[in-house]
C-alpha cells in the first residue's frame, strides 16, 4: 500500500528540512485535493501523517488540507491500483469513486501512465475524457473522478508547490506578530 501524508505535515517538514526535503522525497506525488474526503476505513498504515488511531483522526483533519500519495516506482511493484476498496495501493474513500478505478503504471523514464479500469466510472484528465488506452501523466495533470480531484506532480513541481505554501505560512506568521 502506498504511503499517504497530509499536505500540512509535508509543509512543516519542508520548513524544518529546507534543502534536505527534496532529497527525502525525490519522487512524484498524486495529491487528493481539498474537499469533502474521508479517512480510509482500514487499520493499514496508508495514513502516514499521524500516529493517532483512525477513530481519533476523523475529527482532527485540518479544513482545506490535502492528502498526498507518494508515487514511489519500484520495478518489482509494478502497476498500482487506485479506488475505494481497501485492497488498492491508493485508497480513495469516496462513494463517487469505483471500488477499482484507476491503474497507475511506472514507466522506465520515471513517468507514470494512467488508465481507467474497465467498467469503472468515467475519468477526466485536464477536463477531457481519459482515453480508453490511458495516457502518460504530465506534471500538473488534473484527474477528476466523481467528486474527487487529484493533481499529479513530478518531484520538482511538488517541491515548488510545498515551497510556495511554506512561504505563505511564514508570511502569515510574520504578519500576525
């Protein structure tokens, strides 16, 4: 199962680690954007942002936060499935997502290919229907599955996003003093 971390936690890590953040997380990410999302119904360790029991976690998720899935491509791991079912590598606990929705396949060039599982709900990529054969994800690509919005980031794009948010947090902190 892929590890998932809250965006707010990653921003705090970026602020603490600075240059070392990129070395710690040198891979692409799939970000489940802020919205009405739920913690997966499992005791597995795919919610890596906290040590709180999942029953306590439901009540303390920051409003407007996002869940970030690490896309670590290991050759022996092969394709990763995403969907509502707990047996998926990436669990999206949302009724508008099929039990098995997408297949993400690592490519030799460090990129990712995305395809919809047959008979799964429709998927949009950057506002257009995802082609039947799937496609290679480009940095900043936006996937829409039902009510769920996902953004694909390569390592540098994710680092830029985190840096931008960290700068905003620091500016707000300085302004409130």
